């Protein structure tokens, strides 16, 4: 139960981190660095490090007006488990992708 409870908790954190990054990514003149900083700020508040963050397109400001900007946040369960050696979920990678339309001045 501890493993699955932690899985659900971390999945929600990844979901929110990806959304925060996407919110930054859809703004004019945003950079990939801006997006990763926003994601890492959210993740660090939950004490999650070493997550992988991918932004598409990179840089997000290269997306056309109204075009999609996607942010994917991934972390291995072994890195966030509260147990020293996960019994059931070891080796599992948790991932969430948030996609939003780019806001831009025409």
C-alpha cells in the first residue's frame, strides 16, 4: 500500500509540474530553460530531484501562434520511493505530458 500510495502522490506532482512548465512555455519569448526552471521549482518543493524534462518544440517560442507546446516530466520510481527497495514498482518510470496552445502577439 505504501508503494502505490507514493506512486499516486508522485504522479500528481509530475502532472502539476508539467502543467506549470507548459504555462510558462506558451508565453511569448519563453525559452526551454524557462520551462525547465518552472518544472524544477515545482518538483523541488515536493523534494523530487533528477527528473527528466522534455520540451517540444524546443525552444517553445518557435511554435506557431496557437500551436501546441508540450512538456513531459519523467522520473523513475526508485528515485522517489519511500522504501529502500521497492517490492512491486522498482524500475517503473512515471511520466506525464501537458500540452497547451501557444499564446502570442500577432
